[in-house]
């Protein structure tokens, strides 16, 4: 970073960050969902993960790599006037990402993926910040942002013989599946956002304060290129679904039962890299926040707030086999009315801090991730609600030691009020399930955490910091279906995680630090994400949390 002050009133700070990594792709664990006996289930190519495998053991045919390359630059310029500041923040972002993955996590070729993405982004924010001596101050500003992204995913599927063939269930349909080869999905998106905003603070009395914020946002999102083509399993061109599907049916193939020849066929036209339909969506929305806070004493306050929030819509660029109307390609904007009351206080000469809050979030068209067919997509839940409370405590209980203890507790009551999704447990695509009453994904009812930090003077050796923390999370679901439609396994039951760190800071200004650390000290087995791919591939996929991990660090601050 560079810090430049050309005049007494003008300051400029330029920061640049470069990041690059190329680890092995992290493999999920898959479990077949097609029962072949009372105690065994397989996936679509007949594989069953051996029960003798432990959590970190899998057999795969295609180890993959991940490549990440990120460049970020930020220029912050501040002009300091007599009673105001003018701040300009300019941002630039360039990133590329590639992930090769044996998605089925088996030694057979059921599903693989090669995902690539490249994003260029620019943003500009400029704001006027008042610094008046009186009870009133405000901020007004404007924001512009643009983002161009390119995506490409190639996923070979059904290459190995499948159970329709090997078990003699339907060899003709099985042969059709095995002829899938690979899908090559490409699309480009452009997003632009423009906003003006303001926030004001008025000290009504010495004890009572009022904050009011308003923002007006205009968003435009486009898919200006889309192409879905069929390749052979060794990635040679075959034909194109988008553009080109001559049937108008949103399916990769027409099954034998609907083919006059009785063998079925893939719904592709001639191979092309021309674009299918392009899409555009424009949105505008005023949002805002109002809050009151009252000082009960010098170190205690209560507050209440209401805010109206908005998240722009999102395109689904994958998972379709013919041109779709805009409403099936686009997840609508999300809106939330948020209400919160809380208390903040410091006690015993700032050796005890207590923060607590209760809140209620009322969502309209909340965005969430689900799977339809072969691809994850973003959809909208008509109505959903979250009621919750949280308490955070920080304490320095002993006067003669630099020890800090922390505790936090959270409670959530989350519920979909209106959500209809396809009933994926049946063969009829018209069947639907009303999921009102289900718990929101990733929303455990209870959570708890603690931490312990203590500094010890080692005299000429420096300062030793001992840190230990733990967290507990209640059961949570990874799908909006919860335990319906064959999704009962897509959850994580309650679990604990513990972490520790020991560090020594030394040198003239203690600017050198050597540390050793361990994460997941008890080597807890847990899942961080799970997805149902039963209808397309006959398995559920589970992404395990990191096992016990430990390391050593050496750092220098300047």
C-alpha cells in the first residue's frame, strides 16, 4: 500500500492485493440413494461407497485441481475541510477461478465437472461527511458499480454403464443415458448498479438520539451470451441444445417412449457457438433505516430500529436445455422488513460488556439455493420469517491479569410461510409440495460459543498469547424440503468445534510473531453442505468439514 498526502487537507491511500492458490480440489462424499437390498443403496452406475471407509477416505477416478487468481486495488482519497470530509473510494477487482472435480466421488464415471469463471469489476463511491459541532450530522453519497463475468462448465455424465443396462431394467433407455457424453454450458453476465444515499444523526437530547437513512438503487442485469452444447465424452462437438433444440422440450433427450422409432434421441441441433436468447432485467428500489437510541447511563444504552432491505435479482445461467422465458431464468429481488431492539452496556469500569438483541425479519421473495434436474439454481420463497435473539458477553474478571473471557448465545425461529417446490419423490414433474412451516436452510435453532484469551509477559522474550475457543451449533437443514421428498439425510445434527492458538510476539516493538495453532481439536466429523442429486444421478452429495488441522506461522508487521 501507498499513503500520499499532497496537501495539508488531501490524503490518498492506494492498496493493492494479489492472491494466487492452486490446491487440490476438495472432494465431497456421495451416498447412493437407489436401494438394491434392505441394507444397501447404489447410485445410477451401481456404485456403493464401502462402509469400511472412514470420513476422509474415498475412491475416485479423476483427482482435480483448483486454480484461483485474484487482483484487488482500492484507492481512497479524503479531503478534510473545516467541518466536513469528502471521501472517494475507487475499487477494481479482477479474478479467475477454475475447479476440476470428480463430482460423483467414485471410481466410475457418473459425473465430473470442469468449472471456470472470470470476473472483472469496478466501483466508485463518493460521499460528503459532515463534522458539525452541533447535534446534527449527516452523510450523503452516490455509488456506481459494474461487473462483467464469464462462466464455462463442462460436465461429462453417464459415461460408465448404468444400472438400467447392467441390471436389465431398461437397456434401451440405459444406452440413451450412456450416450449423453458431456454438456458444455457457457454464459456471460453484465451487472450495473447505481445508488444515491444519505444518513442523518440528530441528538434530540443528551440522552436520546435519532438516525435516519435512505437509499435509492437502480440495478440492471443481463445475460448477453448463452450456449449449451453436447460433446462426446472425450469432448468432441456433437450438437447444440441452446440455440438449436428442435423439440422445444426442456430436456436433454426425448425418451424411447416418446420416439416413434422407440430408441429415443438427444434434442440437439447442429453444433454452434452462437448465442441463444439474451436476457435483461431492470430493477429500482428505495430502502431505508430508522433507529432510536437512549442512554440509560454513561455506559449503557437501549435502542430500537426498523429497516427495509433489498437484494437484487439473480440469473440462473445453467440447468436448461431449450430457450426459457425470463421468469424461469431469473430469481426475483428479495425484500426484508427488519425490526430490532437491543441493549448495550459496560460495567465494573469496563471490565464487563453485555450486548443483547431481539429481532424479527419478514422476507418477501427470499432467495435460496436448490437443485432442479442436474444443476443448482436460485429460487424465491414467497414468504419467510425469522425471529431471534442473541446475547454476547465479554469479561475481564481478574484485575491483575490480562485475561478476557467471551460468551455468546443465539436463538432462531425460522420458517417458510409460503414455498412451493416440485415433489422430487415422484416421477410426475407436475407434482408439487407446499413447504410452509419448514425451517430455513442453514438456520440452527440454537447456537453457543465461548473464547478465552490471556496475555503473559515473558520479559525479554516478548509477550505470549494463549487462545482457546469453542462453538456449538444445533441441528440444521441443507435443503428447504427439510425431511420431505427423500431429503431426510440432508442435515447436520448438533456438534461442537474447538480451536486453539499459542503465539509469541517479540522484537523491539514486538513486530515479529511466531504461532502454532490447531483447528477442530477434537477431530469432529460434520458436514458443511449437502445436496440432493437423486433424480439425475442417484446419490446425495455431502461436503465434510475440515478435520483436525494444525500448523505453524511466522509473521512480521511493518
